[in-house]
């Protein structure tokens, strides 16, 4: 085969051996490509199909299950749903927001800084491609044990990459989570969410319409970094010595992306593009095939016109390169001069590389020789679809039978006091300021709430104060115990967090992190989690706008916990009325526990894991209609100006919520929890320290800690309503946390909470 493999060569040399297996294709997939083309593929075509048919790009193992989301009732607020670069929802007054969450897990393990940085860059370009200006980012992270040597290698690099890229873009990082669990030791999860704002009329889609319109590549030059990149790396399990294939991880340049953002915003304002697509996974292979397949014609591209950083790149490498900070636009010839002028103004490299054609083929040439001639839909949308075998694992029954209720609990108040200080200092519950202080939360001046609040809140419209709240949540332990219920709980917690700050939940984006789809147990977990998310969204009337599937998150034959991370976006008519989590010092506000009473929900809890290294039993029971009523009550409290502070109750139980609310406001409390337990818990747990332990550390769902001014208490109770349980539990007062017979100075709790991360990572 010659150095440039032309279509005519492929037609005349059908028996040439090709490296389809090395590129990640199965034998039947390679044969299918030959059947589609009626010949062997050229080397350039083989490169395109291999990256586009990878698990990361084609979703070939997950499509059959993701269709469940398409059956959800359509929300009136949904402007763009699944299938585009990001979902778009209407938030009122002609404003829309676009948001999406994706993974960059494997690249971040191989090269923590660049893997995480380019994860931020990639998700931001998805937002740009919808016609929006990015306004914020979030970062849900999962690592191995905090004290493990490899965590100390990976975490600082990941955090530096997220901060280094996001800060340079001038985007506030408003939330996320950092979770530690042994299951992520060889396979950390680095998920990234971005949100953007746009006017309805500025919405853009990824389609190449109008024969004669020009295909324009603009942004950074194409280099050898990221050849195969995430499309290959994220489609394979890590071995004991790392992944078998290690393509170059992409290298990010946030300053180029900042110029690209401003260039795109000006181009959109001038209405200069027919369609637009960012270049992420699979690079030009993805952008050209997806634009062409979504349009009303074909496309012809001259690949040798692509601006390069490395002149030695072959056509196949150019097509597979996942170099960052690149966009591909479809532009009418009459508007190209203005388009080029705006790119020049922002010092953005730009080149016309082709045109939209009358036909139905994607044709690519290299110095005049045709190297690609394919139906674009077969590359972009008609790849293999697998109905993978799935089976409930044999160990599931034993795991669920091993309840944490049997574990030893503190029997004295002294032991309970020591436990309370240990728990706030565990890595999963401790202050994450060592991480979050590396991020800029308030750049652009529109951040109303940020970490460690329950949700990040951003102002969208400076005239009216209209804005959005976003939370990301997921609990891998709960999903390990029961992937269906665990996924429902993840939706519920993110939903509750958005409601707790006074916003109305509106839409969902999800990042589904699982092990190898070739394992029947993993596919069972995946199918169950999808069903749980869909059922929760149906009951809460939330559309799933899009997201990401990340498979092969395992080392050898050991998979991570099934970890669906859920992002929920909500709206506020005025961000000035958002509800913070910190109690007001010396306010003597009344404290209420609103929502469910506390049951004996210790299975999968942070206490069981942190104190006993135990995962077993069943996750907390969930009543989604009760969850919905709680959210509506919290919204009424905020809208009526009846609440001083609110904090959801989840990881670590009510103790963690009380501790964080007190530390945040430097306020003490006096609390009595005797009436907060369910009858079942009262019957099964002895009085005294053990009963108080359950009240403090149980992780019963559908609860919020709420502070209300005493002179507004009656109105607040009316706003909460008769159909939402509410218990008056105490007052905000003094400098200590006094709960029944347990007393702890807020200063001591704060010292324990703040000391963990500096001790590990400083």
C-alpha cells in the first residue's frame, strides 16, 4: 500500500491487510465497514471508522438502554434535547441555558494535569457550539483512598489542571464534589460540567446545510497530541500496568480557547454561521461526519488545507488528532469575509477547508487525491449497536444481606463526641478548601453561591436578576448496593440541593461511569441505573437533556462502583432571593427539620464506610412524591422570604448538616432530636447515646435543615404545608453545638473539619 492510500487503491487492492484490530475494531465491525463501502476502506477511512465506532464516540453498548430517556414526557421548557452537543432549556424572558456533564477519566489518570484541563476545555466547547457564552463550570471528582500514594500523584494534578484551565478562561467554578473510595484507586473519575447562557434566537445546531456553503476550520492548529486520544483511551479497560494503548493525551491551551470563546460570541452576534460543531473526541473525523450527516447534503473537504503544528502528520493522523481548541463552522459564501475578519480580530487561526455538496457523501482529498468517500451517517450515527448480555451478579444477595445495623455503635456520650469530631474530619466530609481555593468562584461577577453551598448559583440576566442553580451528585456505595435505587437517590439528592437554595428544578444531565460493558454484571448495573434515573425523572417531571457514558472504568477485572453522576439545573427569578446554608450568628432563628423523619438508614452510609470500611445492606428508601413536596415547600419558603438558611441532609447525616451550617455561619445551636426519629427507629434503638447516634448519622433521604426567623415561623409553617412533615428541633444561639447531652464548641468542630486536607496534601 502506498504512503497515501487512495480510494482507487482500495478498489483495486481488496486483499491488503489492514490494522483494524490495533485500532480497536472487532473483526465483524471491520467486515461491516467493507460491506458498507463495497470494498476495503482506505487507511484514512479506517482511521475515521475506528475512532467514530469506538465505545466513547458511538455508545454502541449503551444506545439500547439510553433510548429509555427518549420515552420521558417532553418538558415545555426543553428547547434542545439529547443528540446535540448539549441540552438547552428555556428559563424565561427570552433567555435559555445550555448545560452538559462529561467524563475525562482515563486521560486524567495517564496525565492528570492535561487530562483534567482538556476535560474542562472540551465541555466548554460543547457549550460554545450551541450558540452560548459559557458562564460557569463544575467538577465532580472521585479518587482512591485519600492517603494512598497514587492519590497524592493524581489529585493535585487534576485539581491544578481544572483550576489552571478554568481560571484562565475566566469562568467561575461553582461546585462539584470530591469523593474518596478504594474502588477508584486505579481509575479515578474526572467529570466536568459547564453551563452557558444565550438568547433563544442565538441557538445554533450541528448541521451542514445549504450546498455551496463553506466548511471553515478555526481555532488552534492541528498537532500530534491526542491522536486517538480519548476516543481510544476511554474505550479500554486499564490493566495492572496501565492501559494497553496509550495514545497521546491532548494538550490544552486555555488562552487560545478564551480567544475562541470571544470570537464565537461575536460571530454569533453577527449571525454568520449556518451550523457549528466543536472538535473533541475523534477530532475532524467526528466534526465532518456529524455535520454532514445532520445536514441536507454531502460534504467535500481538502484535508491538506488544515493548518498544522506538525507538518509530518499523515492524513490518518490529522483525521484522528484530538488537538484542542478547534471548531468547525458552516458559513455562507456571502458572509465568509466578515467571518474571516472577526477571526483575524481575535487572532484566531482560520481556514476554509471545504464545502457542502449536493450529494450524500463525505469526500475528503489529500493534495488532489481522494482518500475518503463514505456515507457520513454510517460513520457518525449508524455504527454497531450491541445488546450486551446482562446478569444480576451472584454476590448481590449476600451484599444486601450484610446490613450495617449490626456494626458496633457508640454507647456513651464521650464516645459519640469523639466520633462526631472524627466524622467531620473524614476525607469525604472534611473541608475541601485546599481544592476549591485553587479555583476562581467569582470571576465575571455573577456568582451568587458557590462551594461549599448545596448548589452553585449564577445570575444570567443582570437587569432582572434571573439565574440558575446547579448541583451534581452521585453515591457509588448506594449504587453498588442497589443500582436502581442508588440512581434514584442520586437524582433526588441533586434535585433537593437545587431546591434547598430556593430554585425550581428544571432539567437533568448525567455522566454515567461504569466498568466494562463486556461484563454482564456491569451491564446489569448500567441497565438498572438507567431505569432508576428515568423513573425518577418521570416522577419528578424532569427531562434528561443529554450527558455522557463512560465505560471501561476498571483495572483488570475489578470495576469501580457503578457511579452515575447527576447534574440538576434549576431556575430562580431573582438570585438575590437564594437561600444560603450558613446559620446567622446570634439570630435565635428557629431550626426545623423539614421532610422525612429519621429512620435506621445506616447501610452504605459514610459512618459505615469511614469507621468500619463496610459496604453492605440496602440504600435508604425513597419516596419521590415526598421529595417533590419537600422541594415545593422549600421554594415557597424562599419566594416568601421566610427562610434564613437551609441545608440538605445527605452524606454524613444530620450531624454533618448541622456542623457545616454552624461552621459556615460561625453560629452555635441548641437542639433536641428526641422527636425526629421514626417509630421503627425508636422501637429498635435504646435510649441515650445510641439513639442520638442514629438521629445524627443515619442517612435517611428527603430531609432538609431549615432556619426561620421566629417572627416568621407561623407563616413559614403555613408555606411548608400540612403534607410535608416538619419538626421544630431548636434555636440558633451561642458558640457551641448542644444536641441533647452532647456539647461541642463550634471552633473545635471547625478545626477538625478544616485540618484534613492540609495534612494530607500540603
